[in-house]
C-alpha cells in the first residue's frame, strides 16, 4: 500500500513540477549552451557506485578543469 502511495504522489509531483523543470532546462541551455544535466559517479550504500544526475550549475568541464 505504501509503494502505491509513493508512486501515485511521485507522479503527481512530477506533473505539477514539470513546467519548473522545463523552464530550468531552457534557462541552463540559453545561458551557456552546454549540457543541461551533470552526471558523476558517487559511492552509495555498501560502497556501490551509482551515477548521480542533476541540473548543471557550474561551467562546462569545470570538474575536469579543477579549481582555478
């Protein structure tokens, strides 16, 4: 029952927030023409590596350039 509740309210949340997500994607793309999402490996529970995906809030290739 809890899983069904989680799925239904997650879907409703995505539908309600989709205009905000779309506006964020457009703003990132217009600001500097780079990719919208940043993907990076992270270590999770039991030392399992997973790929984290988030909106990019830094310059393109900032992770490769390092602190300057």
